[in-house]
C-alpha cells in the first residue's frame, strides 16, 4: 500500500496551489484517490529541478496508473489465482445481487456479479458494483481476506 507521505516526499512541497488544492499533502491524497493526475502539478513538470522527483513519482505510482488497476484500485494477479471461487462467494455484493447463484455457493447467474471465475481465473466484471467504488466507498476487504494465494490486492 502506497502512503500519502511517500507521495508527498516526491512533490515540490511548496503549497503553491497551482494544482487547485491548498497543499501538496492534499494533492498527494488526491493522486492516491485518482481524483488528480501527476500532470496537474505543473511545477513538477515544468521545473528542471524537480526532474528526479517526477521520475520517482511516476515509478511509485505506476501500479495505480496502470491499465491493470480498476477504478477501485483492485488488481488481480492471474498467475496467483487458481480459480477456487472463495472471493466470488465471500463478496457481500455478489451474494446480495445474486440470490440464485453466488448466495447458494454456485457461480454467478445474475449478470451483476463483481467477481466471477472464468477459465479457471477470477475476473472483475462489474467494478462499479464494488463497495470501494465511488465517493461513498467502504473499505471492504472480503475478497482479499478469503483469497488463499493473495491473487487480489487493492493499491
Ligand atoms: S501544484 Fe504541486 S507544488 Fe503546487 S501545491 Fe499542488 S502539488 Fe504542491
Ligand atoms: S471489495 Fe468487497 S464489494 Fe468489492 S469485490 Fe471485494 S468483497 Fe466485493
Ligand atoms: S482470486 Fe483468490 S480466492 Fe479468488 S478465485 Fe482466485 S485464488 Fe480463489
């Protein structure tokens, strides 16, 4: 898990407000929540003295900015998943949305499942249903807590 302090250390720390936020720490939190982009800190991009910090920040945030990460920060490591389905039946939203499938220990049948196993590997299919999605997010961890092989993580 990347901390806001780690991100902050790679920002200019001048609190210039050009990113639209009052402090660099607020911007660090915004970057982690993906409400802000690195490019919103224009001093970091435009001033040569911040070149190393910019490179460090891009490297630190690469997992969050990668195409593999969903909007909730969920990353699935398919090479670690063996398709046991624990996460699918442990997800409270899957259970609530799918009384005839997941809720009775079967594969999802409702078409609204967040997680489902396909070809032996779990997939995130309806990320917008996840309790971590959107401004009212709840830090649910039922899927990662029940995975025996750490194939799911939130970054
Ligand atoms: S623009 Fe960059 S340096 Fe200025 S307050 Fe925002 S994060 Fe800090
Ligand atoms: S975080 Fe919670 S709601 Fe989201 S997929 Fe995992 S178990 Fe389901
Ligand atoms: S992610 Fe983990 S819990 Fe889910 S199917 Fe794969 S191995 Fe099982």
